[in-house]
């Protein structure tokens, strides 16, 4: 927008920033729960002073419930039976690789709200369940997967390799009208996410990472007051936690103790196979926990067409990352089955960071 960068975008829920501690504060590994969202406010120019950047400000405003019970349900699902193909023998003969195809996708998003006490306390809660799985064109399961005595990739043409990602979330908002002037809101949003063996064109299924999010939640408290028809007082505090782990310490994972191999030649040049842990991270089996705590307070004075606003906005964050020592810290490179290179990584590794934004 207006020549801005992706890094300038800020995503908020109930006016609380929800990005994790990666990068410059724009990345958020959460799937928005639209079942609990009343409206989405998008500011693309002339953003207010609370923003550190001039990029998009996207605020998802949760539903509050009301004096009557109501609910919504959105549900959709599709599998490979719903997909057609225009690939024919002529295209294959001309060198067209098989395209990616659909395996399974679904999205179920119910919501329910109503009064706890009429005219005083309301609730709204919603859940979302999603999954997306797609076959990778031209890539098959490895017949030699998890066999420590085998070092070659042997495709099983009866079983296609596929990417697989799933996410579930549930949230709750409580709104308390203390009196005609003062109002409190409490919001909690919990996510469970797994990019489970999410393979790609050059990553065999057994070598794909398990990218899991053991912790992913948002907690916030908001206070608003209107002491007069010209004054508005606002205060907010939140805590956003996110822990992600590339192929976490799972002793039952049969590929955990196998050395990964990258084949330069072979059937699929550049293919990573055999052991897992090297697909995405700079260090295998990385586990990172980030916690950010935004807070703000403001006093607005509005009179006719003029207004003034004073206040503060603050975010503190900390992140720790641990990389243990295991088999994936040694990897091999083959050329048509002949070893020609090995890579060793300096582990274990520990990093700690603290960030502060005023």
C-alpha cells in the first residue's frame, strides 16, 4: 500500500498487537478466527501516532455478545474427488511434471454468544478447525524410509508424498458494563497448530519437518470510560505467547536418529531424504519461545470537528531459542549415490533476546 513494505504491516485483535517476536514485529503465525470477529478495521493511510510504521493496520474487533443468545456456523470441506485434471499423454510426453493435487481440506468455524447477566455481562465464544493437505506432483513416498541400513531414495509409485497442515483455535470474550460510564473487556484466544510433515518438491516425506506450536495464545484486558460526552479514556494490556519447534524432541520419531542426505543427481536432483530436521530451520530441531506484552493508555478530548489525544504505547518482548545436539547436526551430500560432502553444525546452541518499543 502506497509503496510500503510487508514489514510495515501490523495485525491486531481488540486493538492489541498479535505478531510474534520474529523479524520486525509483523509476523503472526495464527489463523484469524472470523467466527468471533464483528468487523475488520483496515487503516491504509494517515495512521495514528500509536503506530510505529506507516503501513497497513489491520484490527480484528471481536464480537461482544448481547442480551439474546445467537450463534453462527461456517463449514466447508473438499477432497480429491472434487478436483479435475487437464493433463494428458501429450503434455506428459513434452516434459510436463505432474502438478500438485488436492488431498483434503476443511474449515469448520462455529460461534455462540449471549448474556451472562442481562444489561451487565455478556460473552462470545468461537472455535475454528482447519486442515489442508495436498499431494506434491511427481514426488512419492520413500520405500526405504526409516530403514537405517538403506541410503538410497526408492520411490513408491503407489503412495504420493503430501503436505499436511492443521490448526485449531478457541477464544472467549467477556464484556462487563460496570456502570453507564465504565466498561471492562477480557479476551483469551488459544491456538494449536501443526505443519505436520509438510513436504515440498525437493523434500521426501520422511525428511520433512514437524513444525509444531506447543504454545500460541493471546490474553488481553481493556478498559474504557466516558466521564463526559467529550472525554474518552482507554487502557489496554495484553500478553502474546508463541513457541514453535522444528521437529521437536520426539523419541518415537523413527527419522530422528537418521542422518539426512541431499542427492545431487539421481531421480530428483537436489532431493533431501532419509533423516529429518533440515528442511526449514537454519539449525535443526530448533525450539523457540517468544513472549510480547503490549500496553497502552490514552485520553481523547473531542469537541465538534476538533479532537486531541494523548497517551502512551509500549511493547516489551523476549525470545529464547534452543538447539540440542542430535543426529541431524551431521548431514551428507551424495552424487548418484556416492558420498562427496559432509556438513557438521556447531551445537548445542542457545540464544536469548530482549526487545523494547516505546
